[in-house]
C-alpha cells in the first residue's frame, strides 16, 4: 500500500473520462509498474485541425516500431464522436425547418398584401403601369418586412446568446449531452452567412406571389372586394 494525497477532483461532464482518468505523479506510476525512469505508457499528440487526425495517425504509426501502436481519439472514444455527428445533423435539420417556416410565412404575408391591394393594382394597370413596376412595389415591401424581421431576430438571438454566456441559465442533462449547460460561441462569419443566405432565399421566394399580379385583369381587379 502506498499513501497518496487527493489534491482535487476534476469534472469534465464526460463520464468516460471522469471514471477512468486521474492526474497523478508519473514517478508513482513508474514504481507501480516497475518501469525505468525513461519508460512511459504512451504519448498524446494534439493537432489543431481534428479532421487531419487520421492522416497524422497514419504518419506516426508508420514511424513506430512494430511492437508499438497508435490510435486516434475517435478510435478510443467512438461514442463521443457519434454524438457530435448527430448534433451536426440536428443543426442542419433545424436550419432547414426554420427556413421553410420563414419562407412560408413571408409568402403568406405577401399574398395577403397583394389581395388587399387588388383594387390598387387594377387602377395602376388601367392607367398604364407596367407589371414590373407594380411587382417592384411588393418586392420592396416584402424586402422591408424581411429586413425588419432579420434585425429584430438577430437582436433577440444575440441577446439570448450573451445572457447564456454570462449566466448560463440554459442547462442540459450531463448524461445525455456530456455538458451541464449550453455553450455559446459566436462566429460573426456564421451570422453574416446565415443572414445573407436567408435574405437571398426569401427574396427569390418573394417572386412567387408577384406572379399573381401579371395575371390580374384591370376590370376584375378594380371590382374585387
């Protein structure tokens, strides 16, 4: 028996680590295993881009003696990486659903605007306004609604992210998510890309309701309602 002192307990939230890993004195491990001072159990190699770990692992393995081995962290803890891949798929699904809902709401809103202004459209056509000019009116109106919604949504979303970073009020079950609270990391190019893509998609979708304007006949449109 060898007396040891427990200086502290760490908690990563990942049960596979917390149950089997301990940080201790290397010399104690060498004495327990009857190792010499120049013997260790293994090295850990950290790389900046995790996507290159298979390539780096192959290069290291080829340089090692035949009795030694090399494994990636994905091979040691595959369940963690399966969970991360599942989260990536979930994010894509959520973004697709959000885009579909947003575009449907925008199209519905613009169709209502067109129907409410049917008589105005008929009068404009009767006095000689081309279809493209009338379409531009509703495209501008739809773009204004889109931009207003994006500004309001970004402000509200960034406020929630800031509050989460500061106070961490959104908690998660550690046994399912490996972390105790939702972690927020803002990447401005992500925000710009999402906003730019959202506006482009919405603007293209706005072209659909304006097609109704081309098919309106001035006499019927003036008598509408």
